[in-house]
C-alpha cells in the first residue's frame, strides 16, 4: 500500500494537536539520537498530530519504535513500497499516529546515511541494513584466517553509506602472541587506509573501553559474518546478556546466526547500537565512491600516470603499475581494486541503461583494437 500522506496534507498548524514535539519529548528521544535537525524536519508532521519515533526493529509488516509515549508497535502498510530501497528499516526516524489500534507509521524522515548491500539475487536489488548510522563497525574474527578481500568489501559499503568505518579484530585473546597480533593489525591497516583497526576481546576486556568510547557518540551498526562475536561484543557494551550467544565451531571458526533481526539498542554509556545478523554475502551496490576510498593509495598514485584515463593495465607511464613493480603497492591490492570496480560496474549497469550502453561501446572498441592487433601481428593490414 502506498501512502499519499504528506506534510502539506495536514490540519492547521494552529490546532492544539499540531504543536511540535515538546522539550520533554526531545529529552526522551535524545538518547536515541534526536537532535534539533530531526526536530525541524519532523515539524510538518507534528503539525498533523503525529508523534516522532525511532525504529528499533522491523518484522513482517510491523515495527517497534521508541516514542515520547514509550515503546510502540506500529503497522508499516503506508511505508512499504515496491521499491526495496524505500522500505522502512531499523534506524529510521518515523512519523507515527498518536493513537489507534493498530497505530500506523505514516512516513519516515529523509535518511542522513544508509548502509546498503546487493541482495545477491538475480534481480540485483539493493537491501538497506541500517539507516542514519554514524559508525559502521566491522567485526572480523581472529579465530579464522583473515580474508582481506572481504574486509575491503565491507569497507567500500561503509564508506559509501556515509558512515565512518571501524574495523574490530575480535577474539584477540586467541592470537598466539603479541607479535603475531601486531602483524595481523598491520595487514588490516594496509587494507583499510584511514580507518581505525582495533583488536578487542570480550573474554579479557581488551579494547572494549576504546570501543565503548567510539560508539558512545551517535548511532553505530555492528556488521560481520556469523561467528565474528558480534552478539558477545554487544553484550559487553550493554553490560548484560541482552543478545543470545552460540558456540563457534572449532574446525573453521564459523558460527550460527544468533541474531536474526536488526535491533537498535541504547547503550548505558551513551549512543545506540544496531546489531545485525551475520552476513554471508557482501555484494556491492553502486559503491564506486566507496571503492575508491578503500583504495585511496591507488587513486593517489593514478595522479602520476601519463594518461588521465589510464586503466592501470598495460599503458606506458602508468604510476600504479610502476608502484606494483617496485613493491610499494601489493599486486593483491590492485587485483582487488579491479575486481570490485568491475563488479560494481556490472551491478550499476543492470539498473542504468546509459551505463549498459557505455559498457557495450567499450567492449566493441576493445574487440576492434584486439582484432586490428591480431591482423597486424599476422602481417595483414585491416581493410580501410
């Protein structure tokens, strides 16, 4: 069901029910991230007698919200369009009916940030995992071999979302010794330029105070594979066993999904945390800017290439290839960069007709150049 409900289709602002949220309402919602900017954006809805609320959980056509009146469970029929990128999700700020049975969410405020991934289906649809997030906390377990390529994928989506990434190396107590842990941190720091890399252990408490200080300022989303220790970390930050925890298989360091929905949780030290289920697939979704941010050293090197449109393949005077040759840029980084850009281009092309046409044009040009080169190699000139 689509909604025709808009700020302009309201009762008069002079009506008693149309006043903006009171200072007491702001005080109730402030721990969940409510500020003056949200209040200004909500004001037209408040003029209609609606109340503000933050979505803490979405489930089967309903959502749980925290409002000035307390916890509310509301129907989302009016904000469930066919476009999956426009459905309401955990972290949204919503305009909710003040009463009714059931109460309905009538609209949600424009998102400041949104963490989006590809659903990894043949339809190539985007899926919003969390909205209005300040910090994207990526949990990577040291109980399994580091997958730097997967970390780069998470980082690309995090940068693209508009949030500040943070990489947690969880279960740091399992590292054989400090020297090994230091090497692992250094490897990830090379993979994540401009991003804080923090070893943590819920078992020993290592790094938990630093993590609490980071997530205490705003909204954070906790991301990672099953078995990365996200729920254990959430419990450590909450100071209670709020999230169920299951054992991890010793054979491969993997775990089962203990979190099945995305939940927004207020933290005792300030800020709120969105815990998410383990992610098996981390498909890109229109994340070219994020990819370039992850590989910022390649972008910087490219400024020294002879040609401004250098593809860093076999062109003469390529500063990126020169860096690979002298060892200052790992070949793995360049390969990963190329792979993620190609994947992102394919995803965009599925929804962008102009991009599809451009890709076809480029391929035709490359094939023509290749045929001409083969003809020249065989000693035959192409017909003119």
